[in-house]
């Protein structure tokens, strides 16, 4: 589908946010798996209408393939065969304002720092961005966008890791000899190991061995 703007050089601003629903960490492959709800909102002037002209109808549901949607992908995706992160979730339109709230399962590489194992804290990063459009065509959120990721509705907690918190920030990139800007949404999650198994199987025997010396 073509971009929503009526003019060739128009910019579509897409508000981008996410909620964390659950996560688990595969330490062998150093890959973080996340269940998320993503929130994307933009205006499409081609589907404006006056509810008074349609019996008070002020909202319409569209299939994911019936309207333009931003091609936001995960740049550091650990599963190279996963192209469609968001399934076939429908869109909700209120007279030109489009809401898309797809659930997503995402796997990202997260190299571990084991300096303080088994009491380690890891920080994992996710980078979202358009695969085919630059910032003059699709602008993610707005300049200086930074927020704490405090929304963890019905978070499925892990018995091995505690989510300390996270941040979501827009990063602006300019490449040499390329006039257009490129925008990336950067999410960072901090998690701390909490499994008591390591204390009983590693720490306590190590302390006993040290005391016997």
C-alpha cells in the first residue's frame, strides 16, 4: 500500500510504544525472548469521514492487509526466519486516526556479562525501525522521545529473572552523503538473576569448601 500522505514528500508520523507481557532468557544461545504488546498510532487522511453522514458511525475495523501499515521490524532479531512479528491483527480506525495494537513475540541477541554470576544483571536491547522508508516518509514518535517502560500489564514473571525496568527512546541517525534522516526506537530492559538454585548448588558448597581450608 502507498503511504497515507496525499503529497509525494509528505511525512507520516507514527507514535510507537510497547508493553512487556513476559520474557525468558536462553542463556545457552544468549537470546532474550519477549512477549510484547506494541502500540502504533498514525493518521491516514484518505479515510476521513463525518460520522453524521453515516448514522453516527465513528469507528471501523480493517484487516491488516486492507490499509497501509508501517513496516516496522526488529533490526537485531535473533530469528532470521521471522519476518512478520505481528501476525494478522486488525486495525481500528476513528475517522482517519488508525490504531494498531498487535501482540508480538520477539527474540533478540543479548550478549551476557557474567562478571558477577550468579548475582548478575543483564541489559538487553531491541531496535525497531522501518525496513524500507526514511524519516521524511515515516517519522517514528517525535524528537527527544524518551520514556520509562513501566507498563507491564499481566507480566508473566520468570522464576529465574526479575525485570528491573526499561526505557524506550527514539534515536536519530544521519549517514554520510545521505540527506534523509533515519529514526529507530531503542528499547532497553534490565533483568537480574533471582534463582535460589545457584545459592544452594554453587555458593553454599563453595563457601563450605573455603571454610574447610
